[in-house]
C-alpha cells in the first residue's frame, strides 16, 4: 500500500489544481475564522446587550474549549475544496486513461481503488489538523480557558464529517467519471438537495428520520450550527450517538462500493 500511495504522490506533487484547492481551503479557513472572530470581539466590546446576546448566539465561543466546536462548525462549509480535489484526481484517471495503464502495468484493481480511498482519509486527516491548529491559535488569542474531553469529541466529529464529504465526492467521481458534471452534482447536492430531501422525509414522517438517512446531513448534525440545530429540534429529538453510528455506516459503504464497482466495471 505504501508503494501505491507513493504513486498517488507522484500524480499530485506537480498537480497545480491540487495545491491551489488545498491552499484555498487553508486560507479560507483562517480568513473566515478571522472575520468571525473580529465580529465576535466587536459585538462584545460594543456595550450593547442585545448585540452581545445575538453575537454569542451567532458566533459561538472562541475560548477554550468552545473554540473547537465553533471552528469545526464554520469549517464544515469549506469541505467542498478537498471534495473537489478527490473528484479531479479520480476523473483525471478516466480522462487520461491512466487507470487503465496502471492495471496493465500490473497493479491490482482492488489495490488501485484502495489507494484512492486511503488518499481520501489522508485528506480528511490533513483538513482536521488545519482546523485544530486554527482552533488553538484563536483560542489562545481569545484569552484563558480550560480543556475538556469535548475538544477531542469536536475534532473527532469533524474528521468523521470530512471523511463523509470527501468519500461522497469519490463516490460521485466513480459514478459520473467527468469532472465538471461530478463537481456540479456534488456542489448542488451538498448545498441544497441533501437538506431538502432530509427535510421532506422528516416533514412527511413528522420526525427527524430524514436527517438520519441523508449522508451529508447526518454528518452535519454531529456539529450542527445554531440555526440547523433549531430546525431539527422543531421536528423532534435528535440523538447524536445514533447519528455517529449512521455516519460510520456511510463511511463503510463509501469504502466498499468503490472497490466492488471498480473490480467489475469495464475499463
């Protein structure tokens, strides 16, 4: 597997799109959090109690341990960047027929696609590291605080969420095989359709089951923003432990499906 990862590294080390998108993720992460932190500080220093109350509801806490929960919620909107990366890397294999050449050169089909899956996990891990570093920086900038196990829980939930977003992108890339179409479906589905379908199912059943069933929504509810959590609360009680189990089930599915599909499909 190390040899296969080395091959993947050779493919991406000079791939400009990879470095641009990954850099955009990191810059956007620090940039958006800086703006969020600035407005949070501004509302607290305004002296207006109504503004301070609204600010604490909207922006969350930037002190330990709450800063990790706040920043992981903010950064979940940026997970499309690593998703785009995995789509481009996967669809390029089909566009330039390099997947076929790798198989001809003796790489097993199962190992080839497993390398893509492992790359998705590595991207999710790197995103988690960046968010964690950002949280530490803004936590220190915001003054004293205390450390609890909630920090590790927030980081773990973000890693799970990252895995689902990136593996879902891999799933689409393998189905569609064309980068522009896969990116369009990925973005529209993630921004709009996943939520609308979850909401429709929940409204029809008068429960929160829709938010359990949809892959991106169930991972989002591990780290819900204030507005999203209020919407779900209106529909009924939502169990985070069940959401975690279902999220892990989706990860297993997104790991098994590509291997089965790639083994059987016509190259």
